[in-house]
């Protein structure tokens, strides 16, 4: 008989623990999902930038990805930070942060 009482108590405690865990998970999901749904998002703002270089034909990278040779026009998202790196063999490269305010950037490269 004592075994039955221990088994009954164990099952009762286990059921109580499972119910409490279900309640905690429900509250957590409600708070997590409702807070995400109410977070404001910024609208995508695209901005065009003309990049030219002296001398012409310099390589242009946007956020470390090769885009092409100057002169060229880039379309950037102003909600995130952006930079360009302009380089050409025999010249020192230049890193420039794009702030979304200048629509033209002329990069004067200096010989190494």
C-alpha cells in the first residue's frame, strides 16, 4: 500500500509541475509575440549616390562587396550604415562613410 501512495503523490506533483510550466510558456509566448508585433519599423529609404574617381576607373566596393568601376550610381538604404571603399592599383584606397546626404561623391586618389 505505501507504494501506491508514493506513486499517487508523485503523479500529483508531476501534474502540478506540468501545469505550471504550461502556464509559464503561455505567458512567455504572449509577452514575446505581442512585444514583437508592436515594435515600430522604419520605412525603407533609398538614396542614389553618384560615385566618381580621379583617376577614372577605380574599383568601388559597397559595404565590402565589389560593385563596379567608377563612375557609377549606387542605391543605398539610409536605415543602415553604409560605406564605400574606392581603390585603384598604384593609388592609396579610401574608405568613405555614406550618410545619405550627399548625392555625389568625387574621390581623389593619391599615388602610393
